[in-house]
């Protein structure tokens, strides 16, 4: 995995990004357990210097190089400035990361990244670190630049679906991240097992996962006196999202094996793992990955059915109480 090497063996993995509280660390370790059960050698790498109390052991921890409390204490920086400094320090010491990753050859690697949004929307440090991983023959998974050697998994909490204004903001953030990070990209709606607790959705779940006609969201926002004043702004934001037509989501419940499998297939297609010889694959599986025949429809339908059943049960309980 020497820098610039093209003849070395490829290493596959996922760069797991997303805002704070979206479930990145939980996802990493749930995916590690899932992939281990199907025979892959998996290693988790913690790249979040603010993640001090890791709930599970990891193969490599950025705390060996730098920690957020040390930076804040020695330089007098706040949490946001300190985290940016840590990422710039990691970029400046990329050889440290390369040397440590040498010991993880042969593993499928999950990179657990920080939750500060600006690191993925306009700051350059982590983007440059991801570019270095590509030079070291890593194929990791965000879906945009298909010639890249990496791919990103962008987690978004599913509760944003219950608020049209927040959902439009999430779409803008996801699009900005995809364009900036320049990696094969999979957007994931996390915590789908909790979605019925967030309130009733205005539309079916596939409306949100496939990002269908957003004009309906604008009409829904118009009923709110606050958002009514910003209709033209929201219209322009929606135009940008629809003009690029890049954002869609895969629903995820880490407690559901079928849901984990759907995400795994999407990521394997994004980072090229599906087309390698690391595992035995049937012709049908390869063709499905090649033409994108699945579209995650069955996964979305299953979650939608559970959500509708939960809503129906809640209505029945209200009627019984009356």
C-alpha cells in the first residue's frame, strides 16, 4: 500500500460520515458484526478525536496521534475549532495513518469519522485524507466520482422525514457533501426502527428515500405561517436539489439483518467490492449490481409496512380509549 502504488493489492472499506447523533459508531460496529458473520475480516478505525469512550474496541484509534481535549487545553480552542485542528493535524501526519493501516492488510475497513458537518461540506482536511487513501489503493464508499478508489456512507437520522423543512435541509447537506467529498456515495436513513416514534409522515416512505417530486413538500410547508414567508427561498433550494438529481436514501435498521444486507449491497456496488473475487458470487448477484436492478424497493416496502401497521395500531388504541 505504498503511496502512489498501482500494483499493490486493493483494500476495500467504508468511510462512515454524518452529523452528530446519526448513529455512525453504532453503524460501524453493527456492520462489523454483520460482515464478520458472512466471512469477511473486518477492522474498525476510529478517526473521531472527540470519541473518547468507545463502546467497542477498534483496530486503530486516532487518539494515538491526537485527541480533542488535548488540543482544546493546549491551544485554547473550542470544540469546533479543536476538531478542525485535529483533522488538519491528521492530514499533515498522513504517513502515521498509512503506517498503521499497513498492519490491517487483508481486512475490510470501516472508518468511523467525526460528526462535524463542515468537515464534509467545505473544509479540505478530511477530503485530502480520503484522497490519500485512494492513492494507497483503498476502495472506500460517497456516490459521485466513479473513478475514485474510495466510497462514503453518509448517515442521516430518519426523524428528519417528519419535518419538511428539516428534510429539505438534509437534502441540501447531503448534496453538498457528495459534491465536496468526491467519493462513491451511499446516503442512509438511519434509526428506521424508531421512525414510528417520531410522528406521522406526510407521505409514504419511498417518497423520502427516492426523493420524489419535492413540490409536494413546498405545498406542505406553505401551510406553516413561518415557512410561508420563505417560499421563494425553499423553491430555489428544491430546484438545486432536483437539477443535480443525485440524492437518494437507503433505509436502515441495524437490528434487521435484511436491512443491513440491503445497505451492504449498495456499498459493495459503490466501492467496487461486488465486482471483485473476494467472495463467491452468483451471476444473478453480479448482474443485479451491474444494472442496479434492486433499487432497495423491497427494503423500503418492508419498512413502510411496519410503519403503517404501527400507525394503524395507534389509531385502534385511541379508538378503544374513546
